[in-house]
C-alpha cells in the first residue's frame, strides 16, 4: 500500500510543529505507520539554508528559492518517497506551499517556483493553521529579536 503525504502550513508560530507531532502520535497510537519530518531539513542543504537565512541582511529571493528547492529535492529523495513507498503516513512541518508563500511574497513567479519543484509529490492533504500575524510572531519570538523572515510586515 502506498503511503500518504500530509503537510502542515502556516506562519511561524502558528503551531505547525506541535500539531504535526500530535498527529503523528495519534496515528501511531491507532496502529498506523506515521513519520514526522520538516522543512528546512537537517541535511546539508537545509543546514546551509538556515545559516543563510540567519546571517544575511540583504535577501536574494531567487537564491533562497533555489536553496529551498535543493533542500526539498534531498528531502523527497531521502525521506519522503522512501517512507511513502513503505506505506507510511508522512507528516511534514512545512512543504512546497511555504516556498510558494514566502518566495512568492518576495516577488517571484508562482509558476517558476512550481517549475523548480517539479519533483515534489503533491500532498494528499494540506492543513493550513490560520492565526493572526501579530499573535503568531509574538508566540514565535517569545522575547527575542526577529531574524530572517520573522517580521510582521513580511508575515502579513
């Protein structure tokens, strides 16, 4: 039996990680093979991406979109497809829709973003956690200074 892919999307601080982990727990408790994963990943490109986002003052939407696509390629090849083939329900904390939202908000064409992510399997279900940007940012920062995409103007 082929597995299923579920993606959680939403602003930083909206509760994606919490809800994704709770879903995986609930699925396992009911006897399903379930697997949690996230983007950016902790593979090489994902680490490079985190470093890039946290350190650069000037953003390059094209560079970021290509890095996210490269990370997603590795994610799909190393984790998602193998688990789906083995019948797992794969629950991803962020996926392609995050690239469409973030890089699209930076002015890139949604068609181009989809094109560079042609290899990514379409999720069976996307769950969007909708929270006011102010509340999500407050929850995410919890007293620290914003970095990368963590600013109210961009989140809106």
